[in-house]
């Protein structure tokens, strides 16, 4: 018999206790150290990461000057954010049925209207390989003919390049639903590591990671996703609940406190963090 057990969420802890009388300690995942905010000079590199095909798809948005790209500009040798920079939204997927990206396509027309009213634009990048990618791209091609302020790019990036692009973005997006309802999307953990707020599809265990209106937004329907995207990008009316005003700032977003503590520790032994409950109540010391 084991002396102790751990699991990935409090939801799983409850299931183990009720179904099998197993007492387990929830230990949440943490992001790799490579996930962080990028400097503006580093952000310039994500143009190369996106590749020639993606740049061509954005050619009518691209500025003419040599000292400026769509996302950054250079003045007196210093790289800074371009004044006309579109918002950059990032998602990753293995293109499997448990992530319904049709929900994103259904939400884009409302987001497009909100962006157009505010004279803003957004680039949505979805990276990954999988069986449903071609089906998404076929519908996306038809849908985007109706959109003026949103462009969607589907890419395949290395882990290193994905981390670079994530660290240059404004908002993360997760449509992971969890077939069991007990695990948490690692992509959201990585987004928090890169300092991004996240819009995430809601399911039973998700509140252990994403707190609606605090470090991100949760949604169930395409309408809620559209509201959350618009509000997070600062172009729409507040979605349901008490949401922060002004909208979430990617550069001030943080992991929950107990989860941040996990990043600074090593795993020699387990002990409980005094006075904590719920998310990340166990730390490694």
C-alpha cells in the first residue's frame, strides 16, 4: 500500500475519495520557465516565426515603411509596439473532437463587429496538427470572406517558436473541455506563464485554474466566447458577471498565488501550505 497519493485537481481528489476511499493531494501543473513575456525586440522575431505564407495573408494590413512591421516599429534603434498593431490572440490544439473550434468561428462575426466599431483589428493564430485542421480551414476560408477586422492563421510551430509567439501575444484561448472533467488544460498554464489572460471553455475543474474576471474569462456558448474575447481586447461591453475594468492586461496577468509558489520549489518532499485551501494547496519544498 502506498503511503501517500497525489492527483492533478481537487475535482479528481473528490472523485478518488468518494469512489475508492483514496486520500490524495492535488498538485497542479506549472509552466516551463521558457514561457515568459517577450521584450519588444524579441517580439519582432515572431514575424519570422509566422512565416512567409502568413505574412502574405496579412499583406493588405502590412505597413509600407521599412522601419515598421504589423506589430512593431523601430525608432532610433529602439523597438517598440506599433501604434497600429492589431491584437494578437493565440491558441494551440491537436485538432481532436474534444476541442470544438467551430465555436470560435461562430464567435468571430460578433467580435469582428465590436473591433470594427472601435477601429481595431485582431489576428487569431491557431497552432497545431491534427485530423480536424483541414475541416476548420475550409470553413474558416468561407467565414473570413465576411470579416473585415479579424484574420485567422493556422500554423505549425516548434515548441520554442510557440513560446516566443505566446510571449508576444495579448490573449490566450483554450477550447479544451476535458473528457473526464478532472484535468486542467496545460495550454492555459503555459499562457499564464507567459503573462497572458486566457479565455477558456468552462468545465467542472476549470475554476481551479481560471477565475472568471480575475485572471481570465470562462465561456460555454459561442455568444459567451464572443463577449469574452471582445471585453478582454477592450472593444466590447462587459460579459456576464463582475468583470474587471479596464480589461485584463496581458503584462500584469499572473498565475494563482499558490501555483506561483510551486514554480520556485523543488520536489524533495511534500508538505501543505499553511492557511491555504482549494487551488494549489500543496507545495514542493
